[in-house]
C-alpha cells in the first residue's frame, strides 16, 4: 500500500511510506454504482435526490442523470453513500458497505499472480486509452465498463478515472492501521474522508492507484460517485 518514490517518481508525501497491509477476504463491486441503481434507492426510501451542479456553464441535475441510467451516479456525498449501503444491506441481508481505502487500493492494483502492486490498475505506465480522464477530452462521465482494457487484476473496472469513489476511511497518515480510529463508524462532519480513483477531469497523476483524495463527508461534485464492498461469504 502506498508509493515507493524510487519506483514511482510521482509518489506524493501522503502516499509514503509504502508498506504491506494484510486484509481479510472481501468482495468489491465490479463497477461504480450506476444512476439506475441509485434511483431505486431514492424511489424506495424517499432519500433526497442528488443536488444540482452548475459550474462554468456545466449543469448536472437529477433529471439529467436519469436520462443516463448506465452512467455512474454523481453528486452524492459520503453520507448519501453510507445511507445507500445501509439500505442495500437491509434489503439483501448481506453486509454491504463502503470499502476502506486499503480494500479499495488492493482491488485496484494488487496482482496476486505477479506478486506486485501496479501503479495503475493495468500496469506501471499510464495509458489514456484505458480510462476516462482529463487526457480523454470527454469532459463528462462515461457508461460504466466503457474501458474493459483498464480493468484491475481482480476484474474491477473504472478504478482509474470516470468518477472519484468514496471510501469509509477518515484521512490519516501512513502507515495504514485499521485500528487507529480511521475506520470508526462515527458520521461526524469534522472528519474528512478519503476518495480514490480520480475522475473524468483528473490528470494522470491523480488516477494512480495510490493517490489519496479527500473531502468533507458532506461534499458533492459532478465527478463524485460510489463503489461498494461486502465481506466475503462464509461458505
């Protein structure tokens, strides 16, 4: 977990020191949550609809999102994401939740067959054809799964670019320790939360698997989305 500056010249201070983290088995969604999935939650629970985004003439509102059901849902806060996860857990009887940043990073870069943690999901060199980023020039989200060649070793897609993805983790310095309070369930707005993956407007440096974005749990943006994880089944 994290970056080694001798191997990755773009390694940030917050990504150091690189260290080994061992995690229990878990499952993670292959794609970011879509508008169609989130719309089911809004309709079933009456949860507030995603807010309107209007910046520099770019407008994204809920009716606009509903016209693109196969795109990742955006304009969702950390609180919205955790509310969805709790609803889905009650509905299915499975412990769905937001991933920790350690789980997210493992799913994005760890190649068990090679025994290596890649800088990008597909390897150590950036490739603009494998992800929706600033270099793509699209300037908006794309349908989930549009870049199958950019899948991570475990098969998760869109983990570089398209939308930022909330994790459960509060920001904390490395090395990562799940027991130091950063994974506490408190929903206090005083603690910023980690976001991973970069978005459609991110530069290549920010879609590296080790990059650590962060924001207030109330924050929303037109490139801010959700990916869920779940404990591995016991059978």
